[in-house]
C-alpha cells in the first residue's frame, strides 16, 4: 500500500494527523510500532479505523488505550504477517 494513500484514508476516517501519519507509516512499511499522544480518539473513529483495516486485509493488530490519569492515548501496532 502507498504511504500517502493510506494516510489520506486514515485522515478521512477522522484520526488526527499525527496518529494517521504514524499508523500509515507502520502499514506501508509493514512494521510494528507504538507511541503516546494526547489527541483525542473518538469511539466511532476507532470503529471506522478497524473496519478500514479489516476491509483492506491489513495484517495488523491495533490497540489504543486511554490513560485517564494522564489524558493520553497509547497506540500499539503489531504486524501479524511479514511480507
């Protein structure tokens, strides 16, 4: 998948630009990664993102955890199938 196309798709779902850029990089380069950010992630955006991953057969496991005490989100992307 092309980095720019994946980035545009993820942004159109409503994911913040910083998170979209990192996630698109993981998907396009088929690599696992994690990061912490304070950009809010809405439940409907997560549902859209999970549908995007499923519909495009992207071999990743995605976890987004909210740290309430710090008002931050932890993103973890794990590649489940190497190219």
